[in-house]
């Protein structure tokens, strides 16, 4: 009899097969699996089964009267392109000599869904065990195989995963269709992505509406600033004239020994933030590189929201440090001589749920012989440096705070002097030479010979970078005014560490936001669109509330039906509101191509069509870009000519039989539909029409 092990990816299944002794490669059509020593090992190639599309539930028309789309019961549908793999898995699951199945998909919510969907789709009843590991080293795999979990231990995680998928389907499908129909433009609306877009747009609007204010500071030669600021240069000049050449007395000189503790170990979000700040890498690039390093056995599991390790990992930490001696022998020796700082800043069992922080594995010693890409090198170096910094001593310094009095005016100065650099010696961008050193004693006096006036401006909020946006998505409570909800969602965010990168990329691909150098900026189209939406669609507070409910489902403290019921009610209200609304502005993605022949308003080009800017409800004039009549898309220039003259010659058309032709078309408006009607063929060679 065999135990069937299903991993998430082929590279992972190969590592597991090696560890369990499944060395025989068995072909099955165009696919294969490994077998041996009582095991069959294969992989799922990521998601093979999903919830399907509206067409799978009998809804194939993009019409307002079909909305909202809320299936009575969700179906599991194969995802196109993996028929061979799915066929092989079905045969393996059904084999009489397979007594038990081991879920070895990635240890997280998505891994549970990938396996759970396949298991349910096959209607399998065989017993299941769970391989739950955070590293793909041989040692970790063997230890995990010796300590397999019962599938029931992670049942609530699967329940939360499938609830999240159904919630996103219900909202995303219906609202994306709703606003695509209303605007005649392809929209992507989501439970998380739309509130994130709103956050970015509001920040950009605040920046653009910000009015700078000039003010002035007065400084002594030692850098001390007057505690007053001045609205005009004249006010600052008057105080400078009063103080210049007069005696200055040190009225207060205090010092305090301080320390700056080491940074926490990396979670996925903190790694994405640092990679963005240091290398300008996107969140998606960071996740992809970290996942690749995980599969190469150099990093632990990357999709984690924890910054801590568990107590049983202390020997592993010590082992990894030894393995890093080839990375920087001098640094490792110094670290070991002063003893590793393994305290509660590193070890905290209560702050590790599914996965611990991202750290190097004890195979990191082979780093020099492993061919890595530039992005992989960047990420591995950030993780190693953070790991060693977290084990180092704190940065200690003396902070001096001074107050100076001259002619009744108070000037203040704070400087610090480094004592022990500790982890700061290795932090990115740190230069101890920039630390100012200035020492004086109370009651000392000197003359105010050189005073300067510094012109300053109030600063607007900063544009989001990918780093700062991830910080907001992770700590959404900072943007929430409701004190009760703020407490509920503290420590929770919008989306998960594993999905935030994809959310940002989807907003960019949809044209709602764009990257400019390191900045994330909303486009006019994105801002117009999110401004046109009701609060219930773009509310960060509501999404954070739903994220909290998903967390409670994951813990086994809440029922999926409660969350899905709330979301369905919200969706019905939104669709009803938009259907009855007659004042909704229509966001314009692209340029005007002409005047609407029905109402005279501008006709604009969007991703799907050339549409009247008044929208579907107020006017409804629309020519879809894709045309079966001519076998290609209409161009903006062609539609512009058609709207201007009522006729247009279209070249390079293709008939249903595949024949090429040119022809003259005119505009035909039935009142409900807009079509192009062929008037005559054009023979370009003979220059004849017939």
C-alpha cells in the first residue's frame, strides 16, 4: 500500500520525494509522478480547481438585470490548461493501493485551498494527514514527516480560505460587471483592492490640495534653534538684530544614556518594505525572489506575518550562525564572542501562529556555489543581514539636550554621541560620522556672533511608496477613526502578506494607479472612478471588519455564513443603489473621439468601447471595439471619422470565411443598439467601389 503525497509545485515535490525515498519516475501521459519506499509523490501545479466564472452558473450576459450574481451553491470547476495533471491526480487519488493522502501544499491558507479544492472535486473519502513545515531542508522535511498533523488541525484554516475566496467572488464578479456596464469600461472592483485604491487617491488629493506656508527659523552658530518660529522674514530679522552680539547663557545641559534596540526579524511585509527602500524592488518582485529562495532551500517559508521564532528553534539559530561564517567571518566571530542576543525580541511562542519569521536555513553555507539572480541576491542579503542584526547588541549612545538663553529668547539643541554601534554598524545607509558631537556645561556663556535665518515651508503629506503603502495595508487601524473598530482590527490589515503584492499589481494593470520611480500615484482615471463609488464599496473600515471576521473563522470562533451574509446584503444594496442612481459621474479612461450623435456629449475611448460620456443610463450610445463584422477591433481614428462624417472606409477587414476586404460603412443607431452597416466594397487596386 502507498501513501500519496501532494505538494503545491514540482520543485517542492522533488525535494519531498528525495527525502522519503520515492526515487522511481513514473510517466503518466505527458505528466509524471515519483514512487518508491511506500510513497507516491506528485504536485498540483498551483491552483487546478477554482470557483468558476458566471457562465458556469448560467449567467453569460453582461446586463444589469443579471446582477447581483450570488450562486445558491458554489461549484468547483477545473482551471483550463492543466487537464493532463488533473487526470493523473484523479487516477492516483482513486488507486486501490493508495491508503492515505498527505497534504504537502504550502503551509498556509492558500495551500489548504489548493489541496482542499482537489480533494472535494474528486469527492475523495480517504484519510488525510498534513505535512506542515516552514523550510524545505531535508532535516525539516524528515522532521515534518515524523510529526504529521491530523487534517482536522487545519480545518478552520481551509474554512477561512474558501470563505475568503467565495466572498471575493461574490463582490468582485458582480461589482466589476456592474461598473463595467455603467461606465462602458472594463473595471476591476474588489473587497480589498478598491479600499486600497481609495487610500492612495485620498493621499494624492490631499497633496494636490495642500497649500504651502512659508515660515522662518532663527539659529545660533552651534545649530540651536529658537523655540519660536516666525511668519515673516521681518519678524525673524528683528529678533536676530536684538540677539546679535549679546551674551548667550547655557541654562540647561542634560545628558541621558540611551539605546536603540535591534530590529525584529523579517516578516514578508517588512522584507518587502526594506527591499523597496534599499533596492527599489516591488512587493511582487520581492515575494517571487523569496519564494524561489525557499524552493532552493536557502530561506524559510516567506508568506508569513510573524517577526518571531519559537523557543525550540534556539539550537537552530545557533547552527545557522555557524553556517554563515563564510558569509562574513569577522562579523560572525565577533557576534559569537559577545554571545548571541537570543531574547524575547527573537523568541516569542505567542507571536508565532502558522509560520515563524523569515530566516536563512542551515544550508546557507552553500550560498557561494548556488547560482542566484540579482533579485535573489538582494533578498538573501537583506534576510541574512537582518538575521544577524537581530542577534547583535543594541546601538547605545548619549543624548545631550541643551537650552540657551539670550535677550529673553530660548534656543534648543539636541545632539548625540555614539558609545557602542552594535547592530547599527551593519544597517543600510548608516554612517556614524554624521552623528554630531557638541559638549558644553550649564552656566557656560559665549557671544551670539553668528545667527542665521532659515526659510522653511510646511510640507504636504508624502506620496505613497510601495513600502509605506504596505505599512498602511498591514496596520489599517492607523487610518480608522472609530475607536471600537480600531481596537478590533489592531494588528490586522487589508489583505494578507501573501496577497498584498498582487493587489498592487492589479491596480496598476487596471490603470488605476501607476509607479513613478519609487512612488505609487493614482491616475486621473483611478481617482475619478473611486470618487464615483459609494462608501460601502471603498470603505477601509468595512473591509477591515471583514478581515477580522475571516481571522475569527480561521480561529474557529465564527461561522462563514455570518460573513457571507453581510457581504451579500452589502452587494444587494450597492446594486440597487446604482441601478436607481441618475447622478453618477462617468470616469473617462482615454481621449475624446467625437460627439455623441444622440445627445451631443463627448464620446470617449475606454478599454472596451467608444461610449458617450453621459453613461449607459443617461444616454447609452456605445460602439464596442471588438467587431465580428470586420474581424478585428475598430480604431479610435476610424470611429472619429465615422462620428464626424457619418461614414468611414475600413481597410484590412476579415470576413467570417477568412477573406480580406475593404469597405465603406455607415452608422446605424436603432435607439437601443449602435451598429456599423456596410455600404459598399472598395477595390484598392482598381480604385473602384462596387
